[in-house]
């Protein structure tokens, strides 16, 4: 859930009811048939037919078959437990964590916790950029785990890379919403460092700079001692804070192009900081990747650009504010003001590569992977040794992408892999209604991507990735978020969180529901299981939501734990899919949580809830250590929607404000894997 996200506030049943629009399901189907001409075979028709029917109606529908494969709902045999074996929990609305029996879930790293031996303790009344640069940042999201030592498969010692997606200043700074007590306009005017806002707002240079320092990532060494307790290693040589001010190199085809040049960086090759880091990934050579998502919210004053300025249409596509931003950072840092620096937004929206084994290494913005509202960038190795990176663009009607390196990686020469991400092909996905699909290359000079059409170079294709994807006819998805490969089967899973704006006329088989408030997970099988392939097969794996109210699909099983608004994914060593949610309470009566489903066999798609967070929070970034004996997961923005004085959550310290935190989940049986029965 993001600040910019609108919530569905209408009546769910009314939205789902076809009668409410004066249409029957036959009308819907008839119009789809007319629109498309021929819809091939029976494949996929079941999903359309079940749309809007209740579970009991599905059970009597002869046509209620899944998109492809699986067992129809009417023929489902209830399975007692998912193959992971834990006892599922129920939806929960309380202000405490809930986890499956025989497990424990404890706050492990809280916003403000010191990351270095001499870092200050968190003190809400003494926040500063300097303190925050030594403490765990705000709104933890994606988590990556890489073993220590580098190259090993150690499970008891490693590095966590943790994104800090954004800040909730109303829950961080006292008085932010009611007038800022420490903003002194006289002092501000007297200081060369201080700009005075045009109007007195509830923020200040100190607050803005603290916010910027609370963004970015934390890299921390964690270790399990002999008694089985995990701890943060404060004196580790690897611990590091990366913020919205950390210098980063811009690499790849868009580095240095005109659009990326600014007053501070006339070469267009170095940028300060990374912002709105949502999901991420790891590379086979042991680096972290982090995706810059909703960067538009930090920029202001689009209306200061001339109407015919060619960059304007690109900024508009990302939703940059016509006037002031909500955060008002532009009042204190010129680079966030388009009137001053119209190109600064082009320096965000990339995938950033970080070498966590060298705390002095410079993060690299890898432009070859395109510029969108990136979710993660997860890797899979092709048979030829090239590495594919899957990345979603999280906005309604945006696209799903894959980047494939030009060269093979070298398992024996880490240094030789360090620039692999600068050379390769970016593809965008088209999902065809017959259950196949194509990865369409976004290559300058090919097809529509020519200078005549506004793409002067490959760098411009990448800086304007969304426009390039429009031009080649990719499939507009329902908010494509996480996009991950099952390490056991090689199948790839794309999470589409929701899209309430899709109309019936805009539905297709990969995005089969109008008013899609609950989301779906699409399963992709690359042709020949080759992650460098340019064609694939696909089917709907889960069509989320309340089975009592909507056309849903959980592998044909009843007795499942319903979920909505799936966001992040991970897989355990058996290939079960772990799904975290962002926006459950808008759809189902429970806090966001973590759900597990087998991906193969009789129990495929049978979803069971493992973990539940607290009010206002999303559950994000689940990641196991190497042998699955520890699971780290983020509880992001607990209490969002409330205020400091009227909190909706006081987790984890039973105090206000709540503190975003990474949670450590372990089995109570030492040595047992998370998710196993005890
Ligand atoms: Fe930051 Fe797409 O969730
Ligand atoms: Ca999200
Ligand atoms: Ca996300």
C-alpha cells in the first residue's frame, strides 16, 4: 500500500454483481466473443464463466474449468493440509502478530535501531539525518539474504539487504500534521542552508533531510549463535546505510544521454541516492538488486515545463505532480523541483545493483533494465549461462518485463560478472488469449522504436521504457508487482495486485476480471524451460479474493485461506510459493499476511495462511535463509491511516507511533524448517 494508492471504498458485492450494471454473464461473454472474433478452444473460457459467480454457483457450473490444467472446483477433493504441513491460521484483525502453531515471530529490526556500535539509540524527539544514517531506516520492504562468507551456502550467517521504501512523516515526527513546532522561519531565513517554504508548512529542512536519510536500504550482517538466537552483528564490516543522498553511478545505454543530465551532473553519470525502493532481488554472483518504484511522488511543478517540452509527456506518464508535491522536498532541495531541474526524475525509476560484500562499493543504476515503477528484479539462469531478470512495473495497465544478459555469467570469476547488467536485451510481455505469450524486444531501430517515432537511441528507449512498450503492443496488466522464479520447477510467477479501473471491455485472459480489486497470480512456463526464450506458455495460478463473493481460483480447492492483493513472493526449498499481501483489509476482514500454496501435485494452489501482521501494515519482502530455518519478513507501515495521537497500531513496542520492522520467524523445534509441522 502506497501513499498514492486509492482504496476501493464502494460496495464490493455491488461492484461484482453483473446485474448491478444491467448485464448478465451471457452479455459479458457475448460481447467478448464479438470483440475478439474467435476465442480458441475451451482453454480459458472457464475463468470467464466463473467470473462473478459464487462458490456454490461454481460448484454446479459444468463449464467451471480452470484456465489450463488443475482440477475444476466442482471436482475438488479437500486436502487436510498444505504440503508444508503447518496448521493454517485464520484472518486476524488484532494489533499483534499471529503465526502458525509451533513457530515464533518476533520483531528483529525496528525503524531507528542502531546498525553500528556507536550509532545513537532511536529517540523520536531527537531525529536527524545524521542519526538516521546510522540507524535502520523507515518502512522496510523487500529483504534479500546472501550468505557469509561470500560464495558459501551458509545458513547461520549472512547479509540482509533491506529496502526502505518510503516515509510516513505523519507517523515519524510529532506535530507534522498539526504544525511543526521546530520550524522557525526567522532562523530559517538567517541560515544560508535553509530555504523558506512559500507557505508555512508542517515540515522543515531537518524533517525533510531525516526523511531522505530514512529512505534507501540497510545492509546488515546477521548471525545465529550456538543457542539458536539470531542477532544483528553491530560491529560488522559489512553494515551499511544507503540513503536518498548516497552517490551512485549511472551505467548502461542511458548513461550520459541528454535526458539524464542536470546542473549538478552535466555528464549524466552520477546521481544522489535511490528512492522508493520497493522489491528487489539477488544476482547469481552475489549482489543485491533494488527496484525504484513510485519515484514520481518526490518531484514537483510539472506545470512549469512548456506544453511542447518532449520530456513532459514522459513525466506525465509517471504522474508527477503539476504543482507542489505532498512531501514538499522541492522546497528544500532544488533537484526535486522540475522548474529547476526538469531532468532529475529521469535519474530515478531504475534497478540499482549493490555489492554488499564491499561496504565501500558504489551502487550502480543499471539502465539496461529499463525505467519504470520497478518492483523487484529477480534472476534465473538460462541453459546457455545468460541470466534473465524479471521485473514488474507496478501501476494499473502497465507491463511485465524481462532482461536477458548478452553474455553468460562465470561462476568462477565474480569480478567478470560485475558489469553483466550493462549489456543485454530488455523484453516486454504480450500474453495471448490462447495461453501462449511472447517476449517482445525493446531494441532501438527495430519495429516502431525509431528516431522518427521519438526514440533517438537505445538510451532513449530505456529512459522512456513505458512509451516503448506501448509502441510494440505489450499486454497491459493489473498492477504487475513481484515476478519470481520457482527454483524447483523453473516456472515464473507474476503477481498482479489489483486493478479496479479495468472495465469489462478491457478484460483479457491474463487480466480476466473487471473491477479487479483482489488480484491474480499468473504462472509462466518459458519455452523449453529456457529463461532466455522469447516465447512462453502461461495460465492463471491463483485468482484471489473471497470465494463467497467473486469468481476466484485456488487450484479448484475449497477450504482454502482466502487472500487478496498479493504483492511479494518467495519460494521454499520444496518449491511451495509464499505470498505476502498488501491491501487485504480493503477486500477481506483481516490484516495483511503471508500465505503458502504448493505449486505442483494434487494440492497445487491450495492456499493456507501462515502469518498475519497488524492494522495498517502491509506484509512484504519474505525471504528464507539458505536452509529455510529462518524466515525474515517486513511489517511495513504499521498504523498507516492513523495518526500519532490516534494510532491504529502501537506495534511492536505498545507505544505510538508504531515502528516498521523486520520480523524473524523460526520454528520452535531447533533445526526444523519454517513451515514444517512440529
Ligand atoms: Fe511498493 Fe508495488 O509495492
Ligand atoms: Ca505494494
Ligand atoms: Ca511491492
